[in-house]
C-alpha cells in the first residue's frame, strides 16, 4: 500500500461560521460537489450528428 502524504490519524480541523460548524474535509467535498454540479449544467450533452437526410 502506498503511504499517504497527509496523516489521517488526527482529528479533523473545523471551521465555524456563526452557528454552523463544518469540518475541512466535508467543506472540500461540498465544494467539489458544487463544482461538478455547475459543470454538469454547463457542459452540453453529446448529440447525434444529422446526415442531412
């Protein structure tokens, strides 16, 4: 198994926004989900090319 560059043994760091407290790994995942959602809206679906018939 390949050793990780980041130690995952310790507790996660938390960021607090008023009454909302989010861990940094969860905040990264939320950001990635938002980016993928925006990409899914922007990138067009593949379409079939018409042959002109």
